[in-house]
């Protein structure tokens, strides 16, 4: 598997894009950044988007992707997948013909550019040879992490936004997870804010790592708030975990 980092930031400022991770050119984990990071061919190859939750920084690439595909008359259909509660938020609050067109009926109701597919932690899905497992994480809105496994049983895990959580680590333990993409949004001095908003700090991250029955080979950190990056990086380095790295936008990770 090759994972291209389209965005990995906890906010959008010049040089920092919101979270989106492209697996082998076909599956996207979160959609904070799409059109300004993919060329036309890459957009046309995209088929499935798995959303962790419905906060704007994780979905805002979808409206412009769909608009691009329709205006180019590509005939593509993008299937957006998540828990029913997340998809209901998209339908009600974004693709409602008020904030943005209801692309589940465009260009025609029979062949729309957007389809929704809900699934649950108890029912993994298989897409193009990849098994995708969903598990709940702890955030301020309904939120899920994902484990993506190829036909060689190699797997990556992605938490999306989360505060301290438990179920995800237990689910991750039964898969051969090589790489984990995990959030750390705030420095230690803002722990109260992190907990109130469903996020992690370096010290909270360390406690989460200690919970993992089987730690992955590498842990890649994302969703750092740009204004706190130097502070967070220094606190992570002080933990002295050799298997923890920071994601860089545009890089490609090979499993």
C-alpha cells in the first residue's frame, strides 16, 4: 500500500492543508483536502471516500471534487462511506440544495456523482480488495477510526480526530497494523482544551500508546494546530519514542 498525504494539519493556513490520505490512488481517508492536491487524472481515479466524522476540516474537499467531476462530464461516481450518523450530517447540513447542491441527484438521479454507503463497526466492508474496518473513537460528534487491510493482510490504522479512547486499540490489536496515523492537536499546557474538544496532547498521546495491546511499527502524527507545531514537536521528542514521526504533506508512505 502507498499512502499519499494530501493534508495533515489541524487547521488551514498557507502551507498547511486539512487531513486527507490517499491509498493507492483509489481510496481516500477523510477529505479535508482534495482538489488543490490532486491533478485531473488523480481526481478521476478516485472512487471511495471514508469519513471519520463530519467536521468541516475533514469534509470540505468533497463539494469541489464533485463539482469538478460533474462539470467535466466524467461519468464518475464517488461513494462516501461512514457511519449513518456522519452521512446524515452531510445530507442535512451540506448537500441540502442550500449550502451546496444535492449531488446525490446530479447530473441525474439515476446516475449521480455522489452516493452514500453507511456501515458499522460490526460489518466491515471490502472495496477493491481492501478490507475496511470501522471502530468508534472519542470526539465531540459521532466519529470513527479505520483499519485498512490489503489482500496480503498488511494493514494501516487511522484514528481521525480523537481524545482518549479504548475500543479502537482493542480492534487494532487483532490486525497486523504496520503504520498508525494518529492525531495530536495541542501542547501539554492546553490539556483541558484538548479534552473538552476531543483531542490529544503529547502527554495524552503517551497514555494512549501505553493502552495499545500491540503497538504498530510506526506511529505518524497529524492534526497539529499550526501555531503550536514547534511546542508540540519539542514535547513529542522529549517522550523519546523512536517509532513516532510527524507527517509531511505531499510525502508518500509505503507499507
